[in-house]
């Protein structure tokens, strides 16, 4: 792991995937690249974590998928948010906002 990379906190992977897909439809590895881009390289999601999470989220009804062709002409599964996925992103964003605020308050306590 590079010095400026960090392990994902438990419960953040789904939120980050949802946020990446809120910006537009992507194939699996595109989701990983977008998360790395959004976090300026702080988080890198490996395929062994990404694809099981995408599958779970599709089973939950948060994502839907279809097969298409990637930018390098390979067959790829593309994912996009459903209405339930948008609602889940909103709920998780609020929850993590509260957690981040509590942690910030703790660190700033004197």
C-alpha cells in the first residue's frame, strides 16, 4: 500500500460504490477507478472486494446491470443506480456525515 493510501473503514465500500455510480453508469473496473479518482488515490478498491459488493448491491435492488462493450472492446458488465440505490446513498451519506462530525468533535475536544 502506498503511503498516502488508507484501508476502507467498515461500511464505507457500499457508500463509495453508490456515489461513484451516482455520477453515471460504469463497468466494474470503472467503479474502482472512479473511487480512486474521487478520493485522490486515498482508496483503491481491489476486484476481490469490488465484485462481491456489486453483486450484493444488485441483489439488494440498489443497482441494475447489463452487458456491454468496454472502452477497449471487451465484454463488460455495466452498473447503474436504481431508485432504491439513490435512496440508500442518501441514507448512508447522512449516516456517515454524523459519524464524521462526531469524530471531528472528538479530535477537536480539549
